C-alpha cells in the first residue's frame, strides 16, 4: 500500500507561502490548517503554510516525507446521529527544523509573501527565558525566536510599515497575543535593539488574543487498520478530532483580510473582546464537566459518554447549564448561549471520544473554583437564593475528596467498593484527609467552605444558605445513593 502523497495531489501546498506556523502537532493540523485548506478550497484564499518545529525534536521529517499531505478524520454527533467526515489537507508546503537549518527560517523572514504567523507552542511556550541572545541560531524560547525573526524582517524591508505580520497564537493562556508581544519587547530591550524597530513591532504588527475550542484526539493508533482500509493508502500523520470547532480572535478586524477564514463556513469570530466567549466556554463547557463528573463517578460511571446515556445525569447537566449557569451570563444573547449549550451536549455524547471521568477529576479543587463557583455566586446575586444543582455539585466534590492517605497516594472508595486515586496538590489532599477524619458532614462542609485559599479569598460560609444546603446533601449521601439524590433534583 502506497502513502497518501502518491495518490492525493498536493493542490494548495504550491501556493505562495503566506503563513508561518510554529508548531506541527496534531492540534494545529486538525484546526488551523484545516480551516486554511477550506478557505483555499472555497477559492477565497491562495496561500500555503510553512510549518516549523518549535523544539529540536519534532515531526518535520515525517511531514516532509508525505510532502505535507495528510488526512483529517472529524467524528461526532450531527443532527442526533454519529457522523465521520474525512478530508485530505493539502495546504502545507513544507516543514522546517530551525535546529538543522536556521537560515531557512530567516529566509522566510525576508519573504514578501509572508503575512501571518500562527503558533501553538504549549502553555509553557510563551514565556521568557533568560540567556537567549539575538546571535543564537536559534534562540531557545519561542518569543526570542519571534524577536529575532521580526528583527530580520525589519532590516530586510527597511522598517516598511506594510510588511508587518498578523500574529494568531493559540496557546492556552489568557491574553496570549498580549503576552507574546510583551516578551518580544522585553527581548528587544534586553538585546538593545533600536527604538525604530521597537516602534515598528508595536505599530506595523498585530498581536491578537485568541480562544480556540476543538477536541483533537490525535493519531488513531488503535484504528489505523480501519483508516487504511477505508482510504486505500498509508498516512503516518493522519489526525482525528471532533466535529465541533470554534476560533474567537480579538483584534483589529481590518487584519482579518490577511487570513479570511471567517468567510468560509468555519466557526470563526473576530471580536473586539474575547472575554464573553471565554466566560461562556469556561462556565458552560468546562463548568458542565466539573459540575457533573464527580457525582457521576461516585454513582458508578467511568466515562462522559456513560453519564450522558444515564437520563438522570444527562437531565442534571441540562438543568445546571440552562437554569443555573446561562442566567448568570449576560454579555452574550441567550440564543447564542443556548446554541453553544446544545453543541456541548452533542460533544459530551460523542461516541468516538472516550473521556475518563477520573482524568477530568484531576485538580478538581481549583477547577470548581474557576469553572463553577462564579456561576453559583452569580446565581445567588441574580436570584437571591442558593442554586440547588450547583450546591449539590459542590457537595459531590467534597464527598469525592473523602479518602485515606497512604504512602502511594490519597484514595477514595465508591459505594460499589471501587477504589480510586484522588489527584491534587499535596496541601489540598492533606486538608481533606484531615477534615474527613472527623466523619462529621456538618463540620466538613463548614471547614471546606470557610477555607478561603480554595475560593480566591472568599469565605463561602458567608453565602446565606449555602453551608446548610451543602451539609444537607453530604448528610443525605451518608445513607442515600448519589444518583437518587440527583434524580430528586431534576423532578
């Protein structure tokens, strides 16, 4: 069986190289590169993508062996039915390894065709590293590479304002574009680069803040025989993902024409403020997970899909989102929030993704504080009363953290006798071990809710009615199974 590039023509990878992408991994190829390929296919764009390894070890050789051509299998629920959609992506021109050929990267800096830089260098990628120098080939940190790249471009075009670049970082940190720009300017000052260059960085280039959302499940190692039989070729860099996708870009919309992916049917939003979309994602998607998974796990479920097939927990999730979370989100129209919530339900029901509840439970203390508590407090402020379901979720979180400290870790036991490891920061686990040693549910509720370091400085016992409600649910869990308590809440 031959490889994909012997059968599939490299249609768009021969277009002018308008995009440089730092990061050649699964996410960018299943998200950004797919959107660019779609724009090329729709005839609204004519540009190819140069991939660049951000670190020394990477996929350049494997990608170049297939001439940048690969398949993307998108799978999920559409109109209530499972759907698999496979597309061939042909918009990648090549992949660089700057650790072997730094000059190839610098040559791109001097290219008049280049307009856009995309990056996904992990959350740790946009960070300052002391000791990087302009003369390094390459510098080690990603922002230092960008500073050197921009300086080369600035010199090549004599500071031409028209030769600035659009930056679209997708690293999962707040204000990713602002942070990248801040560190670039830090290096420029440290390297004593001229003021005219610093002015050019600030005025000729656009550093956007972005929010991205798509579950990318990567290379389908356990299903590769299925895909080879279905497609009729080998593909060492095939990637799989869910159907859902969203890219929110905060920046000057005049720059959108540099990469007009928003003109396709891809879910791309240019906005002046990404904050409402972040809040929507954190509270509905992430908050939906965190508010439900711990109770569902204690009730005997092991995967997200399992509890979505359980009418009690599915209905509980819907009540949390539609009746307790959405009313607290006032920055976006309700119809947009409900459409997003409907998509979340389909995503949680995706039969192609096996998402373990124990994996989601990691560091649930900080997750509840960031994802669920703002909705709980927002509901109290808006309605003047404590929400039933989110209070139950808080109680289920406390119950999940009831465990025994052993040399190999901290372990809880479900009602069915299943032992599970609870994973969080050491001080969090020690705190819960200590308060649960009393076996007094009222004491547990009081001590946990008043532990202000968990709740960003708040004492939750001051929220009228919350301590009593949480303590009541914990007491119920002592003699009643958790699923039946959840069932009572959705009546």
